[in-house]
C-alpha cells in the first residue's frame, strides 16, 4: 500500500513550485564540489597543489555526504522534506560564501568541502521525499528530471564562471556569488508548517517503516550507483584540466565544461519526460544509457591518446552528456520501488553515490598523475560498463524480492488517503 498523504490537496504546495524549490536546493548542494572542479586550474595555482590532491580534496565532499546520507534521511522523513530543504539550502549558501572567502590553503578548502558534503547528504534524499509527496505520479518523471538536471547545471555554471568571473575578478567571487543562490533557494521552499501535525504519527510508525526497505537489492543498486558516480565525478572533475593539457586554453576549457554540462542537463530532462510516457522497466533504461556512456568515454580516451584536441572537445560532449545523464531516472526508479519510504531508500543508494563520487576523482587523479589523461578516461569507461551490469543485477534481485507492506490503513493515520492529484502539479 502506498503511504498515506500527510496533507490535504489544498495544503500541498503547487507541483511547479515544489519542483523549482527542490531543484534550487539540489543545485546549491552540488555547487561546492563542481565549482572546485570547474575552477580547478585557478584554485590549484592559488593554493599550490596538484591533480592528485585535487582528487583527494573533492573526494572528501563525497565521503561526508555518504556518512550523513542514511542518518539524515531518517530525520528528513520525520520532520518533512520542506523543512530540510529550507534549512539545508541556507546552510549550503553560507558554506559557499565561506569557500570563497575562507579558503586560504588546502586544509581550509578541504574542511569547508566536508561541511558542504554533510549538508548535501541531507538535502538529496529530502528533495526526493519532497517531490514524491508534492507531485502527482504521472508527472514525477519530469519532476525528477528537472530536479536532477540541477547537478550538471552546477559545473555548467562553474564552466561559465571561468571566463566570466575567475579570469577577470578571481575564482573566489564565483563562490561568493553562488552563495547568494542558497538564500534564494531557501526562500523558494514552501512553508513547512502543514507538515507538523503528523510528526507524532510518523514517530510511532518509524520502527515499522524501517522494515519497508528491501535492503538487499538496495545495497546492490547502491553499488551500481556508486560505480556510475565514480565514472561521472572522475570525468567531470578532470574535464577542465584535460582540456588544458591538450592546449585548448583555460577560457576554452571553461566553455567546454559548460557545454558538456548543458548536454547532461538536456539528457536528464529528456529521460525524465520519457519515463512518464513509458511505464515499466526504468532500471533497464538506466543500464542502457550507462552502457552507451561507457562507449562514448572509450571514444574520448581513443581520441585523447592521439592528441587530437578539437576532436577530443567534440567527443567530450556526448561522453559527459550520456555518461552523466542517467541519474534522474535511477533515483526515480528507486522512489517508485519504495513508495512507503522514498527518503530512506534513496538515502541507502546515496551512500554508494557519494562513495563512488569520492573514489572517482581520487583514483582518476592518481591514474592521470602516474600514467596519462587517456589512461584515466579508459579506466572511467571500464567502470561505466561495470555499473551498467550491476544495475541489471540489482533490477533482477529487486524483482525477486517481495514488496513489504508495513503502512497502516487510512484509519490508523490522522488524515485521509492520498488524493489523485494536486491542481498545481506540473
């Protein structure tokens, strides 16, 4: 049985406003680490460190997010997604300002990225919970597509910040200006007041809710998501540096990062719309896109090994767009498989995502430093292919695992059952 609706249709925020608010908060959560990646050349020159250190510093963000994801996802379902998004976006905005003004060496940069990662680990499952409760099912694919488009939008903005801000007034101002988005995102989130009356009921059901997770397939899917994020984070973190290594120039590299990120945004939006029209095997879509992405990254490695800068730039667009375009459908599929506990289910899979996001820059940085950029791209292509196979395995295990039914009947809940749709849904 689906979870009961915890607010009446008039209390629920409009679907469009919910999507905009969740997307803005997700963008704030993604900006710290991807701004560091996009501005890597300028930051490394200012703070004096190399590619492998960049990978380690970026990896700390993902470690912190992984550590906070599961415990804070439980907090999200207890207090409500809107409350978490409102507070989390504001906190992330303050961290972005601190990154710009307070990063004086590698240690301070790393410490602030850890704080940013903890907040991101809180925001991510809360945004899925918020969308699952605020947007009617027939529109949720598009809602998740828009929400997850915020992630590649972060390096897109970072890429544009290189020629527009970093090369003119300095990289620090890019973080300060990004911090203002946190305040705006916090104001966009609807008033969480209507969520409060059912908190006591939520606490009474918490023990039963834990059993609603199909943990074995979720762990396997978490590994698959981790491998996918290993590939994506490693690719995006070193895209700018790889372009400069082929003598494309810092400004050109910034525009290339922006163009590749725009491609990922468009792929996520398109796939989100597709799954709304295509009921059924959404994990199969994810596996297919991952496999195509692996081929595209392999082509990137082949072109890089020949030193063909222009061809490499062209190949980078589909490699990033396809290799990083499947996330929205993946998270949507996880939420659909666990409608009773969307925040906790995505909290489990987010652990894999964050750990993979950590290992991607670290391992890729080491491979590039010791071997070459083409070797780094080749490793990422192999990981993407393995991720696709793991999604297939996770899908099969999920199909064999019975769905628990732990939610009470509507008479056990202080409100009535879920209405069919909200009039404000997109």
